[in-house]
């Protein structure tokens, strides 16, 4: 987040996170997110609290697992029915921290303060992943530079990184994705490969520039060299 707007953005984001509705979306309206798919994914997300504390980041909001005794005001339903996590906001995150370098996979946002576009690009590219990216700006020069300089498989300008997947070869770069780019007609490239074949049936070795006379009708070559040249010209004209 660029320094001139950092504090305002942080305060508005924090206020919005405190109003989030959490629970079973099949039972309650207006729920932003539900539980983790299983305990293993919850435990993987939960350990990032220790990373942030050990690396010196500042926890602005969040308290691990949601329980009957530990739940935000927007929680709805039974917290013991599944593994639910608090919406979590960290401040003071820097590129060298594990919070920055690892995919947390949970309801967590890291705030990284930068000073200007160049510093923002350096931070955005200082990670071993590159699936999707986004920039929010009114500066079209920044928008154009971002799409040229960001190391990611997909880029959104003044839009979110989800819900707008293009039907084109997509799979991220660096450590992101699964090694394939399956989408649209390009899905064929995941299971096939290009193969160029040159099958010559003339019975003799061809030059780099293909000989063509042997393919002309024999009648065109009767009458000597002049007729041979004329036959070749007629054949080419007729193509």
C-alpha cells in the first residue's frame, strides 16, 4: 500500500473486517465466508500466527479459531460444527517475512507499506509465486507499467484478482499453478505436442529450396529447353 494513502486504507479495511459475517452460507444470508474444508487446512493456516509474531509483524485483528467463547460479532451459527477462522489483518509485513513469502490460504490480509511505484513493484515481485495480480490506481502510467513489469500469470487493473479468469492459457508463473495451462482450446497443449513432418515421395534428395520440375506433367517438357521453361511457367500460373 502506497504511503500517502496507507493509514486511510488501513483504517477503512479494519473497520470493514470487523463487520464481516461468517458462518454456514447455506443457512445464513450475507455470509462472506464459511469454514475451512477440513482440520488439516485449518491447522496449516493457524500456524501463520506464530510466524507473524516471531518475525515482528503487528497483529491488528484476528484471534485464531472461532469458538463459542472466542468469536467476532458477525459470526452466525454453531462454531463447533466446523473449523472457522477469524478474519485476520497484519501490519508491518516485509518481503523477508514468512507471512510475505508463504501462501497462508485463509482469511488473512497482510499490509505492506511502500513509498512509490518502484518500491511497490519490487515488493510485488519479491516472492516465489506469480499466479494472479491486481493494481488499483488512477494513474494510467502506473497501470501500464504494472502490466508490463509484474511477474504474474494474470493481471487485473482496478479489479479484483478473482472472478475474472480469462479463457486463455493460464496457470501462473514461478512457484504458482500446477505446471499446466489448461483453458480454452489451449487445453489440447497439455496432452499433445507439436510435431512437424516432412514426407518426401520423390525418391531423391531435395535441395533446401524444393525442386518443382519433377512434379510437372511430362507433356510440358517435350520440345526442348524452351518448352520445359514454358511448361514450368504455365504450371506456376495455374496454381
